[in-house]
C-alpha cells in the first residue's frame, strides 16, 4: 500500500515539501529546518506556535479552541503542534512563532544565543479608523503592529507621523522598533532591510562584521589598521598624544572614526546594503579605544591606578559620533572589567561561554596589543592584563601583517629538507601573521636555528647535519641575522629578523607570565585547567602544540586548548543579535575581579624568566 | 523632682529643641515636624531611619549592631528608632531617611503624593582612589554618592567627567540624577539649587508654577495669555492656521514657546532662581496645545474622528524645544485620554484623586475653552468634552480678564440697594474674571434684570420696586443694553453686555449638557453623585450656589460640590514632585473610556435647551 503524497507550501519561505496524510505540521516544519517556539512542549498550552492555514489540515482540537478565539480560528490561526496535514496545504509561519535560538560559530566551537536583537522591523498595512473607539494614531499603529508590549515613541518620530499617515490608507508602512520604542516609520515594506555592525576596535587592528538582523546571519567581514597607529603603536602613546595636544582627543577620535567608516564602506559596498538600513552597532575594544571612540578623555588610564572613566555599557547615537549609517542608529559599547581588561575581553568571555562557565576551571587569554587573561575558579572570575605588544597582529614585525590574503599562517621546517609555508588565499606570500609567527618561532627552536635566549644562530653555528636548503635561508646583513621564509615571484623575500624575535619574545613572555601569575594567585597549576581558550587575531590555524613549544602557554593537555580566533568581535556579534547577551555581558563585567598583577616586582621577575625559550 | 533639660540640635535644619534624658530621637524629631521613613514600624528591621550622631545618646542596641556595619557605627550612623537622648546631642538627619510624603493643596482639599521627583541632586566630596580595588571614576562617584541603585550615564555627561575629576581631591561636586541616570555633575555643592516648573498650556491662558524640587514647595506662580490667541481663539482655528500655512505649525509653536519663556522669566526673576537650576518641566494642556508645544502637527484633531497623534506621556529635551532653562532639563508632557480630553484633564483628575476614587460616584468638570467631564462609576472612568468657549477665562467678554489683580471675582446685587463687587488684590477694578461672570449672571437672573432667554431687560421693563441705584446701572447705547458693574477712579465703567451674556450662555450650556449627557449614558441622576469637582481658572471664590442658579451645573447637594480651581496645573505639580504620580497618570489615561457625546443629534437638542436659564 503506497501512501498518498501531499504538498505543503511554507510561507513566507515559498518552500514546498512533500508530506503524507496525518503528518504533524510542527514535525514537518522542524524537518525542513523551521524551528518553532514551543515552551509548553507541544501540549497546546502556551499558544506560541501559531501558524496560518485554512485548507488541507485537520479540524481544530478542543485544546486549540480553548486557546484561540473564534475570530482567530475564522482567520485560519492554528497551533502547529495540534494541526495535522490531510491534503495539500499552504502554511504561513509568522516570525513570532519561530524559535529564536541561533548558533554563532566561534572558532571550531559553537555557542547558543537567544535571537532577540534590540532592533526589530515590522511592516503593516495602514487603515484609517472609524469614529467609534478611535485610538490615537500612534496607538492605532501599535495595534496594527500587534505588539503586545506597550510601545513608546520619542519626539523625533512622533513629529514625522502625521505626514506619514496622510493618504496612507491601504499602503504599507514599516515600523523600526528598538527596545519597545518606535524609532522610525518608513514608507513601504522594508522589513527585510535591517542590518547591524559588530566592531572590535583594537589598538592596532579594527575588525567589523555586517549582520542581517532579520536572520542573524553574517553578511560580510572587513578589517583595517587603526588610523591612530600614526600617533603611536600602543595605548600609552595614544594617551600621551591626548595629554600633550590640546585637540589630541579630537584628532585621535576622528582618526578612529575614519577607519571605522572605511570599514563600514568595505562591509556595505560588496553586498549593496544601504547605509540607511544599518540601525545598530555594537562595539568592543580595550578601554583606551572605547574611551577615545566615544570622545571620553582616556588620561586616567595612563597613570596609576589606571582607571577608566566608566566601565559600564554605554549607548550613544551613531550620528553624533559621525558614523556613516542611519542617523537613528545607536551604538552599544559593551562593558569592561578594568582599565586594562576592557569590552574586548568581555566580548571574548561571552564568545567562550564564560558568562555561564559551569563547574570546571576555565582560563581565557585574549591576545592583542595587550593580553588579557581571565580565570574562572569556584564561581569567581579573576582578570589581569599584561602588555604583549602588537607582534601577533603584525605590527613592529618587519614583514608582519594581519591575518588576511597573502599572510603566511603556517610554517614547517624540515631539517632534512626545506621550509614550507601556508599562505592565506590563493595568492603570493606578502607577510607573516600571528599564527605564522608562532609557528616560525617554534620551528626555529625545534630545528636548532635559535638558542634559548632567542638569538638566531649564524650559518656556521648550526648543526652541520642541517639541510643546505634550510641553511641557505639563514642570511646576515648589517642589521644582523635573519631567516628567509619565502620569496615571491619578483624575488622579494619574506624574512624573520632578530628584532622580530625580540618582539615575539616580549609577546610570548607577557602571555605566559600572566597565565602563570593568575594561576599562582589561587594556587592552581596549568594541569588543573579544564579548558584553556586562546583568543586573538592570529589567523585561523594557530597550532596549540607550537604555542606550547614556543613557551607562549604552559604545558596544558592539547584537548583542553581551544583556539577561538577573534573572539572579541564574536562577542560584539552576540550582543548585536541578542539583548540577553548584553545583560549577560553587564553581569559578567560587574562580577569579575581585577588583579593588578603586572605592577608587582614578582611579576617583573616572572616576565624576565618567561623571555627565555625552553629547549 | 525636676527633670534635667537637654538640647538636641538637628542638622541640616540648624534647629535646637529641648529634650529630656531617655527621650527617643525618632519621637523628638517627629514632634519637631521631621517625619522619618519607618516602613518596619520602629522595629529596627528596615534600617531606613538612619541618622548621624556621635555624642549624647544611648549605646547602639543589639538590633542596631545587626543592621549597621562596624564601619557605619564608628562613623556615628545610628537608627533613630533605637536611639535615646542621654545628653546634649547633635543629630544629622540625611534626606534619604526622611519620610517622603508631601501634601499638595488643591482648592480647599488636599491630596497626598509620595515625594519622589525624577530629579535628585546630591553633593559629595571627591577623593582619589588607591591602587587596590580601584573602580572606574564613574563607579567611584556612584559609591561616594551612596546610591544603591545602579546608576547609568550617557555620553554627554561621561565626556565631561575627566576634566571635572582632575584636581578635584577634597573638593565638593554635586551630581544631578534623573531616574537613576547621572545627567550632570556640577562643581561645588549646589544640592539645594534644584527647581522644576509645572505648566498648564491652555488655549487661552498659560499658567506656570515654579517648585523647589528639594522640598516640593511652590516658589512662585505666573500666568500669561497664550501668544497663539493672535491666530485664533479656539483650537479649531489654530488647527486651521496650521492647515492653511506651510509654516503654520512652526509659527504657532514659536508663539507658544515665547509665552512659556515669558512665564519662565516671570517665575524665576522675583525669586532670583538661575535658569540653569531648572532641571525639569511638566506640562499639561489639551491635545492640540500639547501637540503644537512638541511640534507635532495637530491636523488629525481637526477632523472626525478627532484623533491625536499620540496620547501617551512624552518626554522631550527642553533645549530642543527652545525653553530657556538648563539645556539638560527634560520636559514631561502628561498623557491624555482622547483628542478632546487631554493631559490637562488627566492633571485635574490626579489633583482630585480620581486615580484612586474609592466606592462613590464622582464627577469632575474641568472648564477651560473646552469643558472636559469625567465620571467615575463602578470602577469605570468615562470622559467626554464639550466646547465651552473662553468666556470663563475672560476672552470674548468685553471686560473679561483672567483671575488676577483688578478682576471682579464676586458680585452681589441688592434689589433694595446697589451692586457690590469684590476685586482681586487691593487695586481698582479692571475687569471681570470667571467667578465674577458666574456671579453677575446668577445675580441678574435673581434680581429680575435678565429673562430666561438671557435677554437683558431695558430700564422700563424691570420691576418698578428695583432700587434706583441698580436701575441706574442698566444703560443702553447703539450696541444694545449693558449693565455697569463698577467704575474706576478715572470714570471708566466695567460693564457686562448682551453679547457677553450670549457667550456665558454658550459656556454654561456646554458644561450643563455635557454633565447631563454623561450621567444619562449610565442612567444616573445628579443626586447620585457623591462628589462633584468643578475645576477651572475661574478665580478663587466661585460660588456653587450661583453656578446652580445660573444652570451651569445641575442641582447637586452643596456639600458634594468642590471647587478645585486650576486643578490641571496642580496635576502637573504632582507629576513634577512625584514619579509615582506619573505612573498613576499613565494608568488612569489608559483605562479611561472616551464617549463621543458632542457629535450626537441628541446632544445638540440638549445643548439648545441648556442655553435657556431657569427662572
């Protein structure tokens, strides 16, 4: 006996799927990837899984009749959990009935976040009211929008309503709502033109991601060197610039905004997204960067006790900051923990799920120009920071570059063969990114081309058994010894210099000594850690064994080390698609303790030790 | 045996009172009029009645030791309910320990409102932090302010903090906080320079009251004719002006702001209050006025179904509206009920306590250029409005004027004697205000000088027994008959003309027919009313018997009639000193039903009947 095959058309997806008589609509939707909100567990109690369907389905159940009004039933409103297919049917699934979980990719791991962005766009067809029971125009709009929460509106949108509603009978309008506040009404149906940008403002590198706020999907990513690097490579030099120049803050803020606006342009142009359709930005960064971004003088971060003006999340309007997006867009800057453990760390902690860490002992190290380290132990979150320098972002490294096309991200030395490099993108090598730097450092050690003090050996100092190819890569000029990783087709060499290695040593020492100091503070050993998250813009292929070999991190079982990439910007993305994540960020930032470790004499000793390599 | 007399000095009042050993501090304070917050009923459980005292009092009780920290006890923090006088003592009572009830005078009646203004100013002495456990500057300020709620701050104040905190060690700073948000920090201690303005924007008259937001006391009151009257006497003509002129809305808004700014000047100058010390305004008015005030096009109020753009409370910043107060000041416009039952009615309802009306059947009529009537019956609030015209505010009456100095507010005619007028202030008569108009109308009827149609009788038509003095006041010229109420020292006569009486008839008919229609709608009679509140800017001495005689209101037992004056502005005052009152206003406005009574044919008939007088 063959079963009759029916067609279920799903709107607004315009998808058609094959079904059989008696199939549950909820199950069919689930199989096609449409997850419904079903807090009651399909018991027809919550009434959340509403769909619209008029033909080809079973009659309403008693449970449905109790939850849905006569009017709703007449309009074809049904509960998906109670409805079965009996013929060809067309089902419309309203967005409010859809499960709002989304998964965000963080490195190899994933974390769930409820999809509840601050910005919601919803279209309606405007109809005039009759005399009896007439509401205010605004309340009438709220009713048409069918938003149960009490909507409010500020003057900027209220003043525009009368002209919008004149002659609007039968026309579509789209409401833009932020946190229960109507912030704009647009003509026509622009419901799906709703975007946001998540931004990580690093001292050296700025990264932005454009997100579709209707789906939560990432549209594009772009990065650029912070325009402030002209005024100094680290936060202290930026703060000095502010101290020494009367208009220093404005100059630095404007340099930063130019870079952010460049990134916005890079994000929008290829995907043809209109700047007017960007309604919100979330920003992470270290405290000096977020202060300058908002035009707040960062000088208190330059002196003991290194305190920020504010640590809490701040909202500001994009227009007043000079950002080239919709003027009603708002910027949400995530909270920070301390002067040198900023919103970028909070973003990384969110991305790693350390807002809800469970029973284990977790540590996260976010490596940028500064390195921030956070330990979760027995319900406490303890944070410290150490100055790593910009080596892993490519700065102050002769051929350093950000992890983009042309960057050498992986290096292997074969003592019997040659040097092999993996380059990002199908392009010629242009430089070395963070993961490449870790690799080449570890490989030079392993191959015996560098001693424990970090000195590159001269060709005549190395093992005589070394392959001639490798030996040939060791060159010497007036600046000293350097190692040639690759040459491009024009014959230009990508090299690692002795000076580069000194930068690498500073960076790895900062991380290693911070990690150890924080563990020591609560009498733990690296082996006690159940998870170690290493975050930063190194590139995609950071090898944890190489990081251990280099001495960047202490010896931790490999399966406990998770390289989670630029987790700060992932945190900004989470905060962009989920106001729940913003609340978690605020709570996490408030509860974390800050340990002023880097100021102690003990730390200086530890740091000096960590400069050396283990052979 | 004589008891030893001790002295208790109370700070910051600088008051000294005599006490005896063993007297409870809480009781002494209460007797001197200082009421403390004691939600636990003196059980030493809530810890709310904190005072500062170091000498001359009993040792801390066990209960105190449980609630207060060692540090607090060392600083002299005590609970007033547990502390007894044993010697001469100096007690400081912080404002947060004081009971926050205030009484607001409404006509003869009073209503209680919790004193919780949206604006709070608090001074602190700034101290730098040490290295360990340093907070952000903002969190440090919050801690110094000892505000338990999580304070937030926007960019406009955050950007100013670094300069304020530089070299501030040991100096006083004053925080300005609105709804848990820090909106400004001022140098020095300006805690007591904190004012607000409550404003009733009538079609004809605008009234403002300056309030001290530290004490809740009224400082001064001022009124002026709405600068828009140049563009028409009623709301319909203002709406037409907006419709017919491209810049009509801007012209009317600017005329209104000029008047409001004049009133602000009148309020501030005599009391030497700095405009910078005005941090908040509350505004009531009919919907057309509040729309124009906020720059929202009121045209939808000019046509059926007469709907406003918005009914809910709106907040706007004073600077963008062009108000001459502190630029950070905010304007809170109270919510309205319907297009012709606006925020002024909601204010009057608050003032009359109809947000919590109890079991009885109450009615409130607020008489301005429009008359709004609200009935409370069995938990329902029903509202309607009728067009009364501006007669009671003095407009369109030949010698009409607002109830200010020189206004005749009371009139008595003695058929055997003469006409006696009571004039506001010790000045010569300049005109007739609303209550005087009601009086002279009622008296002309009683004395037989006017017939039931409102026609003034000629000298030869009146009773021959009338005193020659009164008869002599009936004059006739080319415009018709008029009655001379008074003459000033320059020989100028204050008269009531036949045309004035037609205006009075329209006004009284509007009120009477509205009251009756609303009662009829729920099958009630005037005698069923337990309270009848009559509100409006008539003047201080409106006589309810005269209002009944005139037929303005139906016959209601006198002790149930309460003349509550300009209750709309009292509502604005309540909302200024109490955010709780704002919540009540919003709830009340949302729950009230609006009856579109004035549009029915039945109402037109009723109105025509009500034009006549009862003899």
